[in-house]
């Protein structure tokens, strides 16, 4: 049924912005159009985008809402999150289908993403009753020392298109439970999912102005969300290029910034590994979500002793993947999100060939039959990829796996670390000593032993090192603490002035 947020024709939803608790039209002349990447003729939604003035109006609304939201007890804030989680759970299947149609990932992956986001909402809802500081003994008698965690104020949340539900939710939930008011700027490719997220929080009872949605071009409007003096923190996930820009503007203003950025994640399969287990993990890591995840396995480092055997098993599995519309239950890999991403995938495949890597399978755009109107590319594997090559070093963000071989474990570790990125990684081995050495020495924010590079859980920190991330980790207590300011209180209850040699 059409709501204030959406008026629907049978085919196309006309979406609106959410500012100060009202669904309104954006002022930009530029229209945002959401299409199905499996069939780009299908327009799912469109809307008038926000411009810089709309972004400022959203900041005005958030600023106005902040005092009352800050004064709302954290457990009450948490209960609104819990209600939002329940609403999302009831709508899980429907929203997963929308996600598949708008972003392209296959339905089981969309359902998995829904579940992950709901888990995160539930976990952060619980933090409402735990949001507090600590008390500590003082050097002085009758002196209470304790810390308080307080909200920052108005914060910007800028998100990418590849996880249109989970990433916004894992930023918005801690920001809200900590007592901040949010300006949410999702990627322009996924407006329909963004509107649904906001509708869920609205239905859960969030007061007007606490969460504001500004859908509009990042290049036209993004700077305001970082530069505006009332913005107290920015949580960004996206490309390295934009992340560095956000981080430098925010850094120059001296505000808190966290940027989760790209990845070029290695999986090492060592000679003693359970090859079946490794095979399942590499398949999922490399081709899950069409390789469009920051945590995708994009570099595979094989122990030379098992390399040929493993590649034989891998190619047999890759050739079984049916590429197509993610709503078709037989399909194992969906399309690239749009034409630009498809062209990037194809460009890197050409780069791999020119650089002299050996194309083992895939490498082509699919345009036959049902593929005709979508952005489909074959799952692709290159062997013999040189460590200095662009295919080894640069993020493709598509289903393109680069393989190299190592003679010693030290060589494998050095290959894994030879990257400007450091988000996540995986090692397959049965040898505990090797596993421990890897965990200790690999340069990554997250390490998986005998499991794929992908995945994370609400209660543990998520994020990377080097070019993959700056600022605090996300999810977990760290993700919550990012959205708070720590205050130390010295409460003297002697009732008299006293001399002390402690300063
Ligand atoms: P992107 O192009 O950097 O865009 C990310 C967000 O930033 C979008 O909302 C975009 O808006 C906005 N934006 C664009 N220009 C901006 C500006 N000047 N100021 C402020 N915001 C601006 O990234 P993407 O293509 O959406 O996502 C793919 C990238 O995200 C990959 O590199 C991937 O590795 C990374 N990623 C990282 C993680 C992680 O946790 N480390 C997770 C997922 C994805 P528009 O859409 O309107 O341009």
C-alpha cells in the first residue's frame, strides 16, 4: 500500500526524502533512478534528489531534535531499536526480495544480509541498558571517580551500495542508541532499500528529526555532510578515494571520522589444508555477492605442492555457477550492480591479460538469452598473477580471482602482506603453529582460520588496517563508543577544601 514515503504505480515507486519527520521532495533538478541490474529495463524507483540546501535543512532538523533525544534514557532508545528489529524481522522476506531486485545479489545472500542487520539492531538495542562508563578508586578519600558516555550531537552516516541494508543498520543503530541525531546519506544506486530502512525506524517510534534521509549525489552534496560546522562525526563506508577525502576534510575540522574502505583480501591454502573445506571457503569468498564485497577473496595464494590439484577442483566448481537473476533459485551468482561496475570488471580482465596472467576461466560479459538486458559477467580466475601487477594490487570489486603460488610459508605470508589494503584474510591449514604465525603477522584487521574471508558478528569489531580503514572499528562496543564522547567526573564528597600533593 502506498505510504507517505512512497506512492506506487504497479511498476515504479516514487520515493521521497525524510527530513524533520516529514516525507518531502528533494530540491535537486537531478533525478535518482533505481533500476534492476538483472534487467536494466526495469525501473524500480525514482525520486528528486537532495541538494546542499536540503542537506542543511536536515542538519537543522537534527540539531532541533537533539536535546530531547539526548535526554531520552538509553534503555528507552534501545527499546525503539528493538521494535525496529521486530518490524524488520516480520518484513525480512519482502525486503530481501527488494534488495535482490535493486542491488542484484542472489536471494539467499539478501536474506543473510537481512538477518545480519537484524542481529545488529538487536545487539545494539541491548546496549541501551549497558551504555555507561566505569567507576574507579581515587588516590584521595571520599572522592568518586567515574566516566560517562555521552552523545556527540548530529552525525553523518554515508554508505555504499553493496550492503544496502546491513551497513546502514550497523552505523545507524549505535549512533541512535548512543543518543545522536543522524543524517543518513545512502548510495544513489540503492534508494528503495534506504527508504525502507527509514520507514522501519519511523514505524518503531523514532521522534521527528532524529533520523533524516538525504538521497542525492555524493559528489554534489557529500562535502556538506562532512564540512558543516554542526556535524560532530562522520561514519563512512565506501571507496578508498572518497574515504580519504572524507577523512582529510573531517580531520582538518578535528571531528571524529571513521572510514571503512576497500579491500584486496588474500586467502592462503597451505599444503596440509583440508582442500574441500578450503574450496568451499574460496568459492564463497571470491564469488559470493558477485565479488562485490569489501571482504571478498580477491587474491588466492596456493602452496605450490597442492596448487594444480586445488585449481582443478576450483575450476570444476566455478564452471558450475549459474549466473543470472538472483530471484531465480537455480542462480548462484547475480549481476554487477550497474554498467559502470561491469565495465570495471571487464577492464581488469583485460588488464590481467595484458599483464601476462593466465586466464583459466571466465573473462567475458554474458549477453545471451536472459542475460541480454542485465550487467552480467562470468566468474573469472587468473593464474600466475605477478605481485607487482595491477590485478594483484588493485581492488576490482567483481568476481575476478587472482592466483599466485608460494614455495614456503614465509613467501605466502609476504605475498599476503604485499598490499596497500588490509581488511581481512583467510588461512587454510591444519597446522596450529602456522595458523598462530599467520594470525600474529598478517597485516589485516580481521583474520579467518579455516573459514572464508567474509563474515562478521555484531559483538566483535569489524574493520581494516592500511588503506582499508581509518578511525575506530565498527560493530561491537568499539562501534558504539565511536558515537560517544567520554567524560571523566571527579566527585569530591568531603565537603571541605583539602590539600593534596596529587595534581
Ligand atoms: P563510493 O563511490 O566511495 O561511495 C560511497 C558513498 O559515498 C556513497 O553514498 C556515495 O554517494 C558517497 N559519496 C560520493 N562522493 C562523495 C563525497 N565527495 N563526499 C561524501 N560522500 C560521497 O563507494 P561505492 O562504490 O558505493 O562502494 C564500493 C566501495 O565500498 C568499494 O571500494 C568497497 O571496498 C567499499 N566497501 C568497504 C566496506 C568496508 O567495511 N571496508 C564495506 C563495503 C564496501 P553516491 O552513491 O551518490 O555517489
